[in-house]
C-alpha cells in the first residue's frame, strides 16, 4: 500500500506554501503536476528535486492508470495543480478516487484555495454556501445563473476576467439591484482587490473600467439576505 498526497500550492503568493507541503513533496518518489513548467518555478524555489510528470485535464483519464501503477509498485506520489487545492476546479478527483479504489492511502495537505480565501474576505454569510466553480460558457449558463439568483444561501463562482461584466449583467437580470455581491480579484497578490457592494452599483462600477485583468472569484449572497 502506498500514499497519494494531494498538495495545495499558492494561488499567487509563494509564501503561502506550507512547510509541511514542502516536506511532503521532498519525501515522495514522484510528483504529478498539472503543468510541469509552472510547478517547476515552485519546486525550484523550495529546492525540491523529484521526478515530475504531467497530469492535466486533457490527459488525466489516461494518466490516472499511470498513477495507480506507480502506487501499486509501492511508490508514494504527490499531485499538485498550477495553483491552489487539487480537485477544486482542477485535476484531482479522478486520481483520488482511483487511489482509494485500489486500496491506497489518500492524504490531502491543506493550504491556499481561491474559494475559501474569497469567502473569508467577502463579509457575506459563509456558514452555508454552494460552490458553482466555472459556469458553462453557453449551454446551461442561464439556468445556472437563475439558480444562483434563486439560491437561499451564498454562491461562489470562478470567473475569467473577460467574462466578469457579462456575468454580473446576466445575474442582475435575475437577482436585481439589491443583491449583495463581492468580486475578489488577484487574491494574495500585489494588486489584490475585494470589491463588495449591491449588484446594481457593482455592474455600474465594473462597466466603467477600461479592461478587467487577473483572476477572479465572485461571491453572491443568498436570496433574501439584507444588511
Ligand atoms: N485549484 C484552484 C483553487 O484551489 O482555488 C482553482 C484553479 S481554477 C483552474 C483557476 C480559477 O481559480 C481562476 O480562474 C479564478 O477564478 C480562481 N483563482 C485562482 N487564483 C486566484 C486568485 N489569486 N485570486 C482570485 N481568484 C483566483
């Protein structure tokens, strides 16, 4: 029996990498990386010299067997994504499931993720929430946005910068001016921005920007929330 570690890595600030995460990456036999070049920067910074191989959304179905073979031969493997927690809008679930199914130990090494970092900072209720991840670009998008607008509890969406305004406007159609929303941009980075307000004014503010850049999480309060 071997161990598959799912190791969280920084979402923008290298100092958020935990000593334990470094220790685990130094202890394993091989590291599966979403992108070996991206992870190379982190691994080099922490002087972690272990063999790496790629494991990303386009090859994970095929490469999961490779991970199981390595575990079956007694090797301990770590899985890291480009940023944050593996499995959270990133590869991870298939590998963890396969490791469990083959009788191996699965251990997650906690650390940064954009979801809980945005939730902690947004000042909206986070005792209960639904994580929507990335919304589909076309088919089913309206239905999901309507469900977010109707939800009684807080929702969290990962959105790309060039689709943010479109998302806010679409949400506005169903949720109206008063809904409380927080746009968390570039979390943990130099230009971190937490823009919180009611949807009508937020749509106006973000429409006035020349361009939107960076990585974004949107937190939407539940229907019925007021302050
Ligand atoms: N596994 C990651 C996690 O644990 O949060 C998520 C990876 S997903 C491919 C990338 C998305 O996460 C970005 O498009 C953005 O929505 C969000 N994200 C990642 N880093 C972020 C940051 N520093 N600030 C805001 N959002 C971020």
